[in-house]
C-alpha cells in the first residue's frame, strides 16, 4: 500500500495536479483498494473534525501580519538598517540578506513571504553592485527558510495541530535553533567569501551615524516580535490571540508611519485569503488521506515491522531523517508535512523521543526541502522575483546552505537541549 501510494503521489505531482486534488484522489483510490471503511461515507465527519479547530484561526492571522509588513514597505527599512551593520563582514550584502530574513521571520511566519520580501528589496541592489548572482540569490532563498523555524511559524502550528503538541512550547523550542542556524549561515557565508572573495562583491562602508540612525527602522519589527511572541511566552495570550494582537500592532505601526491605505489593506486581505485557502484545503485533504491510512492500519503495521526488524530508536530516527531528505526533493513542503507526520511522528515519539524536539527537527528538514531542487519552493520564489538569469544560478547558490542545514540537523540530534531548554524553562 505504501509503495502504491508513493508511486501515485509522485506521478500526480509530476503531472502538476494541484496538491489538494492529488491528496483527495489518492485517499479515494487507496480507500477503494485497501481500506475496510469507505471514505466516501465518512468525508463529512472528517471534514468537520479537520476544520473546526480554534487553533487554525492563527494561520490566516499570521499570514495577514506578514502581508501587511510586505505591502507597507516596513521590510525595506529593516534591510537598509541591517545592511549598514553587517556589510563590513566578508560577503557584504549577503549577510544583510540573512540578517533581514532572520528578523522578518520573527513576524511573518512564512518562508515564502520572507524570501519574496527580501528578494524584492535586495536583488536590485546586489545586481547594481555586481554581486555574484549564484551565492547572492542562494543566500536569499536560504534565509527565507528561517521563516518556518523562528517563531511565530505557520508550519510549527501545522505540526502542533497534527500531533496535538503545545504551540507555545514549539515556538519556544524553535527560537534557539533558528537563531543558531542563522548564525551558521552568516559564518558559512563569511568563510566561503574568504575562500573565494569574488563571490562576496565589493565592500561597503557606513559611518556610525548612519548605523545609529538606521536603528529606528528595526523598531517596528522588534516591537511586533515582542507583542506576538512575548504575549505567548508570558502566558498572556494563546497563539491565535497573539496573532490577532500582531495584526492590530502591524496596522497601528503602518498607520503611524503613514504607510497604510485602503488599497494596501485590500491587497493584504486578498493575498491572505488566497494563501489561507491553499493551506487549509491541503490540511483537509491530508485528513482524508490520514483517515484511510489509519483505517488500513499503516502506522500499526510500520511500528510492528520496525520492532520486528530490531531497529533501535536512533536507527529509526536516522531512517526518518533520510526519508524526509529524499521526499523533500520531490514533494512540496506543506504536503510533505501533512502526509508524513501522522505516520512518522507516532513511531518516533513512541520510541521515547520528545515530541517538541522532534517537531523542530522535522521543521529543519522541511527547511532543507525548501531549497533542494526540483521542487524547492523558495528557489522558484527567488527566481520569480529576479529579472532574468538562469534558474541554475539559484540552485547552485543554495547548495552550500543545504550543507549547513544538514550540519545543523546533526547538531540538533547530538544536542537536543538546544530545542528543549526553553520549553522546559516555560514549564518550570
């Protein structure tokens, strides 16, 4: 059944069938072939159970928060401020790409929004200054992946929803690994540019006056981060309530800066509805597929197979990591999460691994899938923002960051406290 499902899934995705339609068609077909319970009779109940969760309201709110920041131009000022502080490092503007993505990730919750925003701001400047297009575009694509690790994160919400894991604890767990990964990106970029200076572009100098005056552009993003994440960590608000506070804060900041208009609000709402519709439809479709897999006993059979094979916890974990790396080449990230997590998570958690730590590890592997061809979504986002140039430039430029992410996965397995320290602190 698993082999049949994977072959059908890959065939439909390669034929460019929409992801939600693929999952629904696959669920109906597998139910007909393998399931003792007819899915068609249970679709109403499954649909209701998948869509009546209060937590799901946080998804459109976080998307709307990112849309407001993008369309009001707040991210552009953030980029200029960080560029004045980071451009002295070997690599120049490459570090501004990563630094801005890190800061923007703390409010957007979306890798696509982060990559698109940073690309729109940074690419013209990098082109004018003669930066190598490969590493420059690769740094934007990789920096954008931080949008699903550093809280708030839509993908962490989806993981928590699928595994019934605490969202505040997941948000806390993602902070240290996300910031460490950003630091590893910066160090790795500097080392590459020291090894091959031509990739770093010309050096840019700024006076201390420019740096100090630019700090005012960081205030809106830091304030929103404090509102959203601070209200969650202190227990003053649930993730959904914190997201609504973030939207109100973004609107107030944009109005104060005189960057808010009816047209911008309409555009932000339109973008939010489109993205939310896509995400929720995929989640509902995945519930149909998960119902069929559960009724056919797939999780139970896989657990029995692994126990019978005598594989230990870490051998099983390595197998799961390899599975995500391989599937990440072929399956879009949100689809990969909703398809695999209901199967993989119970097995790994049942072997004694912490569900919060596992969520951060899976998100890290999902980040890697965002910049691995042929379906790495961030690669296409950055290429779409560019004005010309071969797609191979973006792919080649992202490869060093794939290696850094793999190294980070090893570090996270060896030192799980990186993800569990803050959640334990919250409990205490």
